[in-house]
């Protein structure tokens, strides 16, 4: 077994001209695993090389930086997406308000007429009819107020969800030592599974995913490990000629790494708060191909369920089943 993290580290500032040894083998099918150092304010590099007989040398480069928090206001993009998803909501809410105003005006008029009838004995016979009209007006106002309240709550929930999705799409991922991309770049390409928890939780998730590696990759699944305790998980993968293909796929499945950990921590804390999950609980979140959250839970990701539920991203059924990612949370 080859440990990918338990090796000496050389720390230095970004301006240090450090070059790794020339005997490092760069596999074209594998983007180097990258972890982060959340307690460093500036970007640092960490490199290490190990040479073992009959084993390929490996280099681990870790980057981390804390970026100023972005605004929590709902973006114009989220508002536009909300209008596209529910184009008639504004029209319904306008009519609800119009009916509420009409019923309130009718109720005011009926109330004044009822008061006048109660003070005039000649109009006593009209009181039952006035009470009936007043009751209809009150019922209409109550009904449309309830419908408006429900519609407004649904709008606020949708806007909050779209805002969280926009925040998630702007978070950064490191693909390899030279490339950082936003999560939105993987829309339509990959189904991300975010594993957030202590290093031990991520290591166990890594171990449990091993039997499903090929099936998960066929379904476009890529894992984003996010250690919340500041520890660097040490993935152990056996490297030899017999297991070269599966080793490459294992590394590819776990190749992504979060960048700007403060932004990821903030987004994750909001998700846990909305779901009523304790902040210290290890969780997973699975995303659809379109970048929306399709599932989440406390504990280890259900790799077998992902394989059973998600369609392959390639093949004869790929185009037909592109939207079969599950409902949106």
C-alpha cells in the first residue's frame, strides 16, 4: 500500500522557487489529488516526493487560502431563474392581492351598512342578508390571504434554495496543480458528491466507495472531500502493474479538492442550519448534473444507492435519462 499523505513536507512561501525532482511520473489520466491547509491565511505550497522500489513516485501539492466572504444577498441570476421556473407566480400573487383588496372593501361597506341597520329599526329585516354578505367578504379575504401567504412562502423557499445553489456554483475546486475551476464549470458534466466531516469520516467514505469505483465513474460521479477538522486525510492506494487501471480510476474519482475553505465552511454551515443538522455532524450532499442538490444526509454516502438510482452519462440511454437525477431538495 502506498500512502499519499504520510510523507515529509517542505513548506515555503509562494515566491520560493522550488522544483520537484525530475523522476516524478505524471499520469495523463490522473489529476493529482490535492488537499488544503485551512489554517493558513495566504497560499502556501507543500510538496513531497517518495521513491520506493517498483513503485511510482508521487507528488502531493496542497493549497489553501481564505477569501473574503461574498454577499449573502439574493443575486439577480437567482431571481431570473425563479421567474423562469415559476413564470405565473407573480400573476397569481397580483390577483390574490387584488381579491384581498376587493374583499376588504366589500367587508368595510357591509360593516357600515350593518351598523346603520342596527341603529335603525326600520332596516332590521335586512340584517341577516348583511351578515351573510359580510361573512362572504371575510371568508374571501381569509382564503386569498392564505393563498398569498402560501405562495409567498414557496417563493421565499425557492429563492433561498436558488441562492444557495448560486453560492455553491461559485465555490472553487482544484482539479490539478495548475487548474482551479468553479463548481458551475462541471454542470452537465459531473454529478458531485460532497463529503464533509473529520478526516476519519472521509477515509472511511473513501474505503466504502472502492467496490463501486467503476460504476460511479460511469454515472459521472466525482467526490469532493472536505475535512472539517483541519486534518489531511491520507488515502492509501495500492500501486502496481496489476491494479494500475483501477488505481487510476480511484484517483480520478477522488481528484477534486475545495479551494478557499472559509467559503466552503460558510456554505456548509448554512446547509446544516436549514436542515436542522448539528454543525459537528459529518454529512454528504449529492448534486444533479444541473448542479442542484438532489440528496443529502448525515453519515456516509450511500454509494450503492447512487449506482442503483443514477443513469450512466454515456451510452444509448444517456440522452433520454439525463433528467432522471431525482427530485430537487
